[in-house]
C-alpha cells in the first residue's frame, strides 16, 4: 500500500474516534479497546483498535482512508451531509454499505494507483473535451476494473468541473465482493441473521465533485471540516431515478436493520433529473414530523444521541419497495450490464451534476442540460464492455419527463443545430418534481417548483413536427430570455402550457412558430411576453383558451403571429405565480391576426415603412457598382420582379430598374425594365426595346397594386408577366444584361425624364430565368435567404433612413452587393424618394405591398438559413448620425473593435444580430456618449462562427455593418 505523497498528513499527532474504531498516525497513547486493554500509536504507522465483530474490514478501510489521503466522509458515511441534499451509497474505502469493497476509480486515480486508460491498448480515457472522442469515434472498451484498473473520467458540460466516472465490475477479484453484512447482526439477534444481496456486475457510473487534480489537496480545508468533498460522490443507478411515495408510518421490522426505521417506498414514477434511485438515501420528515428535515453535519453521531448530539438527519435507506425487501443501499441493481442501456438527456437516468444545496435559500444548484450520453454497445464473453460516449446527443425522441431547476447550455455541432431537440414522435412533459428537494416546507410541501431556462445567444430549444411538449403543474415555468429561442418547427408541433404553469418570454427571448404549429395556453396556464421579448412565425397559431392568462407587455414584439384569444381568457398575470408587476396591454400593436373575439383585446398595425414613394421626376434609389458583386454580374439569363402601384399611367416612360449606360462608342449596355406610356411593360436590352402596344395583356390594369416581372432565358426568349400571369414574350438575338454602371430604381440618372411616379414595395433580381409557376409560387411570399439564383432582394420594409438593404445574402467569391441608399448621392436631398408608412398604403392585397402577416415565408431553396445585408459601408455626410464606421479585423476571431465618429452627443446602442434578425449579443447597452470618436469591443466569445449584423442605433439614425466571425 502506498499513498499520494502530494497530500499532507491530515491527522498528524491526532487520533480519530469513529465510535467503531480509532485510527491515527504520529504518536498517541492509551487508546481504549473492546477487551479493556489500551493501545498506543508510535511513529508514522497506522493503527486501528476497538473494531466491531463482522465490521472490522469496513471500519479499517474507512479509518485508513482518512489517514492515507485525508478523505472526507462521502456516501453518507457517519451520516455526514456536507453541502448536499441528496446522497447515495456506493463503492470505495469510505463507504459503509459498500457496493464493492475495492477503492473506487476516483480514489485509485487520486492516490496515484492507476492512470486513466482503457483496454489492452491503454487508450486515454480522461475525456475533458469533445475533440478527444474523435480518435476512437467515442468508443471505449473497459475491462474488469479491480484487476486491470480500466476506468473513465468524462467532464460533464455546464458543470463547475464535475466528472462522470465509469468502472466495470466483473467479480474477477475478491475485492469485487463486500463484507458479509447480516440483516440483524448489530447488537441484537432475535432471529437467525440473513445475508444481504451479493454485489452487482457491470458498469458502475458515478458523478464526482471532489478534486479534479491529484496534485492538489481536497478543497475546503482538512478533515474533519464540512467540505465540498463531504458526500462529493454520487452513484447513477441503471434502474433510473423516480419519485416514490413513502408509507405513512415506519417500522423496524423486528430489527431487520439494527432498529433503524424502515419505510415502504411505493408507486415509482420516472423522474430522470429530479428523482431518487435505489441507492439514494431518501430525504423525509420521518423522525419527528416537525415540518423540517433537519440536516446533520456532525462528524460523529449515534442513533441514541451519543456525544450529546441527537441525530435528526432524516435520511432513510430504501430497504423496502412496493412491499418487497430490496436493500437498496447496497445497490443490487445499479450497474449497467445490458447492451443498449443508455444514460443521457432523453433517458432515465440522465447525466447531470451532483447538486449542492443552499440552506439559506432552501434551493438546490441548477442542473445543466447537456449533450453528454453514454451507451453500452457491446459486451464479450470475458466481461469486457464497450461504451459509446457522445457530447452532441440532444435529441428527445421518446416519452420523457423533466423536473427541477434546469438550465440549457450551448451544445456544439449537433445535427439539428439546436441545444435541445424534441424530434418527431417525442413527448416531453416538464412539471413539478414529486421528490423532496428542500428541507423546509413551501405551500405545504418540501418541493421547489420546476423551471427550465433557455437563455443566451444562440441557445435554441427546437421542437419538430408531430411532437408534443407539455409544461404543467404548480408554478412550473419555461423561461426564454437573453437571446434564447423556443422554436416550433413546421409539421404539427404542439407546445401546451397547462394549469398553474407559465411560458415566460423575457427581454430578447424569442418564440418562433412555423406553419402548422400550435402554442396552446389552456385554462389556468399563462403566457407572458415581457418588454423586449418577441413572438414570430407566419403560419403558426397561438391559442389562448378561456380561463388562461395572457400578458403582452408594452415593448413586446408580437411580429406577425396568429393570436387566437378566446372570450374568457384573462388579460393579466396569475396572482399565484408571484410575478413582478407587469404592464399588460389590452390594445396590441402588431400586424398579425387577432382572432377569438375576446372583448378585452384589440389590435392595430404599427405604422412602419412598407414602401417607397417616387415623384416621377428624379427620385431614385442607388446601388453602387462593385466589380464581381452578384447584382453587378448579370448576364444572358435573368429575371427582374417588382411590386408597384403606378399612380400616373399616361404620357411617358417610367423606370423601375436599370443598369444602363453608354460606352465610348455610344453603344447602350445593360438592361432597363420600365413602364412605357405609363402602363405598358417594356424591357430595353443592350439598347433594343421590347414591348407590345397591341397586346392588352402587356398593359397594367388601371389602379391598384401589381406584381410585374421580366425574364430572359438561355434560348434568348424575353418573357413578361403581370401578377404571375404570362403577358407576352419576344425572341431576341443573343443579348446580355451585363453592365459596369450603378443599379438604379425609380429613375435613370443616365437617361433623364424617365422617372417612376408611384409606390415601389419590393424588388427582386435573379440570375436565372423564372417561369410563371416560379413567380406565382413566391410573389406573395417574403423570402428567406439565401435562395438559389437570387442576387438582389430589396424588401422595402424597415425603419426608414437613407439605407436600402439587400436581403438576398448573395455573394460571389466573397464579394457582396453594395449597400444602397436613397437619392443620387449619400446626402439627404431632393432626389430621395419618401418612405410610405404601412398605415398610409393605398392598397394592401396579398401579393403586393406587405403589411406583416399577410404573406407566408417561402421555403429556403438552398438548405441554408439566414439573410445578410451587403457589407460595403457607404460614405458618410454631415447629415448622418455617425461616420468612419469600421470593424477591425473583419473577418475576426477572438476579438474585434468597432470604431465610429458620433456627430452629436446622445444615447447610442450597439447590438449584434444574426442574419435572421435575432439578437445574439449586446456590445454596448444604451448609453449616453459625447460627440466624437468612440471604440466598442465586440463580444465575439458569445458568437458561433458565421455572418452577423452589427447595428449602431442613436436617436438620429441607424447604421449596419456586416461582421464575419471565424
């Protein structure tokens, strides 16, 4: 036997009385013993005296562990609880009711007796990062632990340096057995004693919160302090975790267990995160029924109150379950021994931290939902077991229940991109635990409410179609905030908030409901969207039933959802939830649909910009030419679409789109799409006009809003369309739309007197020839981006100002379209068209000018997501709110700095959004800045690699720069 020489002798010149043994090092005299003789300890040896018949081995190991490595009491040894609420029995030197006699894997590693490796090839099994799984594809073979020392240590994501330990017990060695405990062998023998069950076989899993480095002493001071190490090991049972119902009375069952009170635990209900298992010491108010579960942090105590310290720790072994003796403290069924057994987020048991207990606030530490899973995938005739370890296993594809204080974490490289993913067919219930988790009563129970928190940039809870999530029970809450997203995917996903429960969308939290999904708030359930929270998703339905509570705060973004609020639904918060005072609005400002005829609610559509009004003279939108940019690289095949209202339909040509110019030889290059004589479609291609004055299909109907388009295909056929219907076509010679001029909407600076008089709601440019079916399918849809072939997408909905953004996400060789602006220059001037507010639109029909909620999003045709604004920053003028706006470096990794010059003193905010418009980080909270130069450090550590928009907002304007994070 040898010890870890890096650990101090914690018991120098000290003897420790374990009321069953004395142990010590150094020098001590006159130790009493059971036979009345006295013994002494000299030097640095180890001595035990006063052993008890039948328990000598367990007592010896226990006292020796104190001496050899300063071991604290774990596995509830001596009834010490430390800073834990739950605890288990298990294997190891300190344990009394040992699962196995041998030192456990953590002890052997900590004392330097083994290295962390597995299999005949001694594969490294100290797993700290997901990348360490790559060499073996996450597969590890564990041989018999006692004889080979094979063991695994796997860091638990989201924890403060806690680890999952795995060891394989195959009973090859006598040390895989345990002392021959008897059922009534303490001090009384009223009947012949009976042996307890034999030790189990298979993979034993335990969570460790002791010490992560064997070069450091155990934390929190030396024995016998009440340290982190007290009960710092917890066994995970292969049977899973459950809520149990204890019998109302206890008995010692004729001294079955040394006169300890025995309860019968019945009606197990699966509770993977919040429950107890076979080997758990159950917490009950079972001894004095005083309404408090009294912890016992004393080092030594007896049932009869020895040392003057009465024992009221009130934790009980599971000796009986459903009327049958199971002797659970020995863990007869805790080990994993069947191929296919698995622990992880969607299984019972789950893998989570060993919680600490805050007695001041009567609350357990949070459990972090993570992607760690371990599955038994094979077992050979020698008992070698192969496991597969994953860090990206977040799919919930079965019926599962969660309870407790649960917090989502950022799980990298998942197949879905989500951090929790309820897949098709999955059924997840989130509700209150049925297992005690506090020592004092609240609302008549020893149970705190359940809360699941989805918070942080990029954190996403994704629910697929044909799946069900139910949040239910007293004060159970699903909280979305700080950039987190609850997303219901298309195909019939249903998310239900039941009586007493709450869905709480807080600041910068997002709920997304795709087509065919349903968020249902049933009677007694609550939906709260606080200021800064966001609801979005066209085609999904939010149903608030009679008797349910609905609070939509001022400042909440309700997007374009369908909100069905039944008569009898209550506008306000449920008093039983104890929420802070919220400003719940009865008049909602959103452009979706409010249905249900609830008399307490009304809605108006906000008056944001929806279109541009051109004066028929020189009003123009300019997109500067950038060599190689997609919009400036049109060729033989193309399509141009525009949604317009032409308010003057006689007399002259009106330009919708052009990139025409005249070269040095006076040849006209490029393309122009116009209204000839105010109402006939005309396309000029390389100076040649194509139109028809005799075809009535080429003429816009008088009044109203219309969708118009022109396309040119590889066969040199030019096609015209009005409202998705083919109007005419014309054969051409081989011609191209290529040009080196700026792109203009509304007029042509190179050809004056061809200004458009009317409203332009949207303009799209493709480098492919779109068919009538293509146009008709998407003309009424707001596009997600990117779309295959889409090289310019100007959906003229925004906040006003000078910028005209491209939402196509198109780029070629890393070159993106330039940011557009109103007018012929970046200055505010007479040639700027005017923004038209949604409330002032002269028409608002499907397929034309879009108020939010009137058109569904079209599908993403490239399998990608997000939309981007071109990154070219245009020049600034004295009329703009800031200038010299740069990010360096860009692209960036690690860190980046934004610089800008503020024209006037005032309040400024800098935030970062992804390409879908979701907030991902706040670089500068709203703050008052002086005029002049400013630098803002961008929090790249909060961002995954990808494209983002950095948005600078002041009282005088808004500027956007694209940022690429590597």
